[in-house]
C-alpha cells in the first residue's frame, strides 16, 4: 500500500509541475504579445515614416498602430482567458 501511495504522490507532483510550466508559458506569451504591441504602437506614433508609394496602400504609421493595438488586445484577451 505504501508503494502505491508513493506512486500516486509522484504522479500528482508531476501533474502540478506540468500545470505550473503551462501557466508560466501562457503568462510569458501574454507579456510578449503586450510588449510587441506596445513597440509597434510606439513605432507608428513616434517615427516619421515616408508617405506610401502607391495611393491605395495605408500609411505606415497607421498600419503599425492598428497592428500594435490588435496584438496588444490579443495579449490582454489571452491573459483574461487564463484567469
């Protein structure tokens, strides 16, 4: 019986460690997405980009801001889903 208890405890510890690793990976992914979004927004707002060569293309600054907001929102939603 003692051997079975040790095996069960070992399995529970392994599951806890795997859950902790998964939580850490998700947390890191959220932070990376938020930082990447903030960098793109900063690039769009603070750097003076040349105008687009073709009239139908969007402005580079607005493109970076829009993509940055989308990436940052993805990071926030992923963080909210985790909790």
